[in-house]
C-alpha cells in the first residue's frame, strides 16, 4: 500500500508564485511507485483546492478557470487520522474522504513558512516535512535569527533593528543611529521576508530613506546592517535532523547587480523566461570556486547553524565572505528553500527523488518520536470542581 503525501503550496505570501514553481518541481520528482501524491493549493485568501491540473505550472496562468474546475477541500482530524474532505461532495456526487499519511509543505515567506502552516499541521496531528514551528519562526525573522546565532557563538554582522511605527515617529533618531553606529554603505532588509524581496543597498542618506521606505512597505520591522564591500555570496544546503545532518556542495550565485534580485533567482534574469525552473535556473558557480579549507570551513559552519536552529529536513544557508578580511558571516537561513535546493544535492550525488524520500523519512521519524511524548495526565481534576459565586478561582479541589 502506497503512502499518501499531501503537498501544500501557494498561501498568502509575496512568494506565492515561487511556492507554486517549487511544489510542481517536487511533485514531478516524487517516486510514484512509493507514494500517492495529493496536491493541495492554498489560495492567497486561504482557501484549499485540489485537482490533477495542479501538477502543471501552466494551469496557474488562468487561475480563475483552474479554481472553477478544481475541488474545494478541507483538512480534518477524524479519530487517529487526518483526512482530506471534499467540500463540493453531494448526495449525487459523493466524494470519499482521503486519508493523508504525511504533509509536505512547499511554501515560502510569511504566513506559511514562518511557522504558520507548521502550527496548522501540528494541530491536525499530521506528520510533516521540514522544520518545526519554532525553528521556522526563528529562521524567518532575520533579527531573532541573528540573536540565536550570536548566542551560539556563530559569526554574524552587527545590525540595527526597529519597528516601522518607531521609525515614522522619530525618523531622524534612527537615521543618525545608523550613520553613527554602522556607517555607509548599508543593506536594508524587511525582517521577515525572503527571496530578496524589499532588500536594497544605500550609500548615502537619500538612498537610505528610500531603502527604509521600501522595506516598511513589506514588513513592520526593518533590519539595517553594514554592506560588505569586497563580498562573495556562498550558499550551502543542509539535510537531516538533530541526530545527524549533512552539508551539500557550495554554490556561488552570480548576480548582475550588487544584490541578487527576485527576478534573477526565479526568472533567470530574462524577461522572456517563464520561471518554471525556479532557483534551479539561477546563474551560479557550482561548486563554488574556493580553496578546500575555506569550503570545509563553510560546510562545517552550515551544520552548526542547522543544529543551533534545531533544523529538520532540508534548508539552505546563505553566507557572506569578506574577501578583504577573509572572514565568513552567516547571512540568513531558508527553512524551505526555493526548489528545495535539489540542484545542490544533485551536485552532491543525491538525485531529487532520493532527496524527497529522505525528507519524508525524517518527517515520519519525528512523528514517531512525538508519539512517545506524554501530552495528558492520567487524573480527572474536573471531577471535584464546582463553580460557586466566586467562580473557578474560589473553587476547592
């Protein structure tokens, strides 16, 4: 009997379309002899749909028609199972519930990758692929992630962080603090977005003002850090869990600008590209051309980052290499990386179907471990509770 895997993708995020690309790639790579695939598309308004048309990126070009022909569904806990229920089922068109064995979220950005969808799956009691609620939330918030890395003794750049409302109330205060404590040039980032959305470089005050305005249009929190002048960006993927993890080969993305843009990541940098290859279409040096000792330093550091975060599944960690000082800094982590970083694992001699098998195995492993935890206490404290005029606070046990 095959295992039923529900792929969830889309969601209310500025990286909604990227999620679709990554999910379709993953579903096409699944070993169909081992798994039955159940695609679940989450609209930007939070509705769930399933359809065989969801296996093709081209179907999403006419979203109105796609949803008209798809079936609205809901996920429910029923006894010991999590089931997919068809909401368009009727007396004359009865559709049987489908039992789901494991969920495979392929989502990017806020309102999904940040622990939101992980919490939903935890609530359903459904095993799922990838990082848990806490590591997902920490990985999404760039400022908190930096704090966790600092606590673990891992190298990160110093930064200034603030809320949009604080900035609007006293703009000059924060501009002065940035100029005095960091100095130009700086990088300005929305704290909880990925895929280079809302990120820009500023080399003077006017550019800084524009950069902050852009960042707060995407997030209510902003992070500003020093821009490394002699910079090389290097990425590494890590696969595993707290017991054992492995680092992939390194890649060095090739950018035509100072910051790798959203278009370069997902549209191949060309106007005519469909973007169907996602991160796999990005220009890169693979493996990165670095001395062997520096390569091993970064791969070792990647595993330390993964363990400090409490990672699970597959992640991609982005590093900054200051070539002048010969120093490596942890930049950020992608807890559900674009294209699931399959291209890095293929270059590490792990084909995509094998990567997916491993991710599902890790999901079931964590699920089994949770089953051994105690979530109830075998006593009925309610048997002696009575409510008088003082309410529960005044009751006697």
